[in-house]
């Protein structure tokens, strides 16, 4: 079973504000649009994606769908089976290598029953999780979108574009998720079951106990997570269904009073032929692979050599 993809921009615009927009010239305009977002304050968060056709699946969904794990159970048991899949990954992380991850968390002053901590650790090291990475830095998101992309023109229009997504962090819906999330979990005992009570959550690094561990690349990437517990709905569809349910429950007038956004995110679809010029501009800004993925072995040699050279002069 393959992950679903957008076949056209017309299809994509049903889920994203400006989902059918196309930027195919004038690199400077892209950076002007980003600057305009930044000038509104720090409320926007971003995600880069190397293919405009890709839907916003998290890594756990991609694994579960691609491996067709849902075929192990009847349709009415898929949601529970998917939840068990995540729980089993967390349990395996806790036991891995003589419980070294658990010991790391305890030594860092984090409760060993904090499943959010394990999920964050798993996400950082590429283990499938129900988290999707976003960043507060639009240029970091742009870097991730074009990192490793080689453009080969296609007759299918959408194949020729990548995407930069932007969404408002203080969207009323997100604030509601966060309020429910904070109500359902305690700092010292955060089980996956309590996290899973919400179909969606935004997990922000500002709250102290969400900060699981620090490293140079985590700091430079300025990241945060969206949580989506649906086995096969991408984030934008889970959001759309949640919003439609809320609108039907409250009525149109009350829904409009709450100022909940109809779409999960806005979208810039950018032609891949612009990648070399974008990469050059990012390099000028210092947003490079060395910045995003700091080589700490190189750090050791660089600092040591600098110290020796200064001692010799």
C-alpha cells in the first residue's frame, strides 16, 4: 500500500491556504514573502518539504502504511492496533541497550515514565513516531525543503515543485489542543495513553519539561512538533475533520467568533529550478549544512587547533 499523494494543485488547495499557488521565478520574491511573515512577529511556524505532492504524514504513519501493518487486524481494530504499534516502539526504546535511554533521561532529571521524552528522543534519532517536525525559523525550513534535491523536469506539473508550509502558532484550534494536552498530562508521569487522548497536539519547546535534551543541531534547527494520532490521515486532513466537527457542533456563528482557521496551514509551492539560487541565498545567510548539522568532531579539532596556534604565537 502506497502513501497517498496530491495529483494536482487543484486537489491540494482543498487542504491548504494558497495550496494551488506557484512561484516559478524571482527568487527575491520568496525571501520577501518570508520577511513579511517575520515582520508580523514570532507567531508563524514552518515546514519544508522536498515534494509539493507529498501529504503531511509523520514517520510512524509512513511505516505503518508502507508496511501494510493494518492488514494484521480487522478494520474496526486498526486505530487500537496503530496505538499498540507506537506503544511497542516506546517500550523497545526503553529497553534498548540495557536501558541506556532510560538512564540518560533519569540522569537529566526527567522522570522515567515520561513517554513524551522517549518520543522526542526517538524523533531526533529517526525512530518512527507520531510527531511531525516544524521549525520557528523559515530559512531552516527552506533549507530542509531543498536539501539533497536534484531537479529532473517532469510532465506532471506538481512533480516540478517543492513546498514551504507556514501556519500560525496561536491559531485558536492549536491553543485549545494545548490546553487539553496540558490538562491531561502531569509533568512527572506522561504516558502515551494520556498523550493519545488528543487526536492532535502542538508540542512547543517553550514549556520547560518538553525540553528533553539539548544539542547543537536541535538548537540551530529551532524545532517543535505536531502530534497526529490517526493511523492514515495526514495532518492536514485530521485538522480539517476536527475543524468541521467543531463547526457542526458549535454552529457557524460561534465557530466564527472563535476565529479558528479553516485550513491547517498556508503553502508556497516553489519551482525546483530555483533551488540553486535559493541555496546560494541561504549560504549567504549562514544557513548551511554545517550550521544545521554541526560536526562536533570537527568542533573538537577546530577548537584544539585554534588553542594550539594561539599558544604558539
